[in-house]
C-alpha cells in the first residue's frame, strides 16, 4: 500500500491517517531524512496525545524525542537488542528506526520484527523505518505500508529561497537583486528536490553575486540534474538548437509553435502535449529537431540512452528505466529525447521478455504522466518498432522525415556554410543544391566539412568548387540503401505526417 500526497499539508494528513489505521510497520523511502523526521515530530499521534516517540540509530542507540529525557540508550544500539527492548515493553509508542535497511536480511531481526507486529493488538507499538531504500522480506510485507514523502511544494520552496535571501541580506547589508520573473523561474525549477538540496542550490545562486537572474537558470538546472541523475542513464544538455539550425521541417516547426502556450502554461485551458515520434531516413535531422524542440520551449534537453538501461539481471532494466523517467519527471519542464527508440524496445532471440517489459514500463509512464515532460522519440528502422508504440494516441503525432528537397538542401548548405564562416553566393548555393539530390542533411554537412579539409591541405581558399568536388565523390545513403529507403517511404505514406 502506498500513500502519496501532492503537497506537504496533505502529506501530513495522510501520514496521520496511516498511523490511525493501526498498521504496525510503516516504511518511508526518502533521501530527505530531516524532512521525514520533522513531519513525524509535527504530528499528534492519533488516539493518544501522550504516545511516546522514540528514534534509533545504530551509532547512538534509542532515545525519546517527544520530550527530553537525556541522552540515548547506548545499550540499545545493536539492532537485535533494540528490537528485543521494543518487544518487551508493555507501553504503546512510535519507534522511528533510521537506516535499518542493512539489518532486514538477518533472520533474528525478521523474527523480532514479526513478533512486534503480531503483538500490535496487545500493545500498539508502531515501527517507522526511514531509509533511502527499503527492501522488506516477504514474510513482513502483509504487516507493512509504504508512505511516499512529497517534495517541498511551491510555497515551501519560496519560503526556503526567501530565507536564504534574508541570510545574504543580513550578512551583506543589502537586498538581493532580482525580479519577479527570475524568482518565479528559480522557484519553479527547484521542484523535485529535498529541502536540503533546495536550500543548497538557492544558496549557490544567491551567494554567488547577491542576485537572482534568469541567467542563473542554466547552472541551476545542471546542478539539479547532477543531484538527480545518479545512475548516469540520462544525458543532460542545456544549450539546445534553434529553429534556425533546422533546415526544412516546416510542419514540425509549426506544430511545435502551436503547442508552445499549452506546454509553457500560458494557455492553462489546453492540455500539455505529450510528444512526437519522428521516423525517417538516417541523417535527415531528426536529432536536430529534438534539440530544436527544447530550444523553442526554452527548457533543458535530456537524452535517454536505452542501451544503458538494459541489464542482465531480471527486473533491473525496468527499474533503470523507471528511475530515469522519474528523474525526467523531477526535471520538468523539459524535453526528453529518446534516440533510436527501436533499439531499446525491439524483441529478439534470447531476449527473455525484457524488451517487452521495458516497452510496457515506458508506455504506462507515457499514458499516465502528469508532468511537463515533452517526449521526442526518433527511429530509423520501422520494422523493429512494436505496433503498440506507433498506434494512435501514444504520441500526439508521428512525423516522417524524408530526404530533403531542393529548397531544403539549399537551406542546409546555407546553415552549415554560415556556421563555418564560409561565403558561398546564392548562385553557387543553387547549383550545389541541385548537385546533392538524394543526400541527407548529415551528408551535406560532411561535404562542407570535407571541403574545408581539402582546401586547407592544398593551401587554397575554400570555395563552392571544393564542396562540389566532395559531393561528387560521395555515394549517399539513398543510393547505397535504395531498397530500404523505398520501403520506408511506402510504409510512411499512409501512416505518418510529412515533416515538410
């Protein structure tokens, strides 16, 4: 059983209700131990205002915390001894055991915990286990309830920021410089962190220069990501692409622009968009489109590496994915880019069902997510995509990104020439665009790069003729893999929307 509340006041109410329900064993998995302890201390134990509250650690033993009775009981520091002491008492009480998880595998401790739980009707002794991770033996599960601690809500985060700002002002004799928009952005983006981490990042932003500005946000988000992404499965990049970096794809650009108000909250009556699935030929700009989506929405870009998710141990792949998706939820608002998604969900010989379970985990999250995480998934191999992924409703839209047409190829040439300070006349751009028919955007970019190398090697100034020479010496993917691209186009004709 899991109880979860969206705000701290609701969380306190639900915790009180859980204690009132006479469950003998309560598990709280959290890294925010001080917050959990503060919440327990702020509660009046239902049914008896004089119920004593105890706290145990392996270093200090057992001590009473609702009133001051002096130091801890050192003789009760060993796990079996404290459990025996709790079992022996004939008075009701709340016993908070911190970091008890390493001792849950010991048969003696299991038996003692079971005795305490089974004796609850005789003596109402409630055990609360608090740790970053708690794996309960199966024989104890029916005695227990799990409680999920909510993160600080917006009001609490604002209070933390104001407290830090007040500390800086007191130390420096001046007010922190900020504006309402920058402050709102900071408070919004501190969501999903513990009270300690929230205060740490607010302190970093304010004490650096005594100001809160929009320019502080990239560093703040990078620090937040570093705190959350302990598994290393998600990649983070705040510097995203602009639409100016994306040649063609006019329909995708228009689609993203139309939905920006729904995503950024300026049109609250509209549902926030889920995301896009981009199918198409390799090297035609699907990855740049994902970066551009993050750029136009002005949010961080997270890249999910499906290859890093898979693990040889049963259930670990799904757990890795759940943790990565939970991190994305906490980084909200953001764009989650899943490159070559077919590699993570395609089943094969010897798969033992892992890919199917990973797909199920992803689809469940996609259907149920309430956070502003915009998903951009890209795929090259249609045959490897399971039908459940591409049916209507999974993504808001499925776009097909084909080889660029003449006008788009000219656009791509201009973009990559400008990036490298290469001046090419419009007349030459038009000729090069005709010469690279059948080339992908990546192949056109590589031709420009190779032209720079060739010109440098010969000691000449790079020109359109160097680019043309490189194009003529290249066999594009549309020639090498003509049959597969023809099949891809035929499949996409009736099932997807053209990107241009």
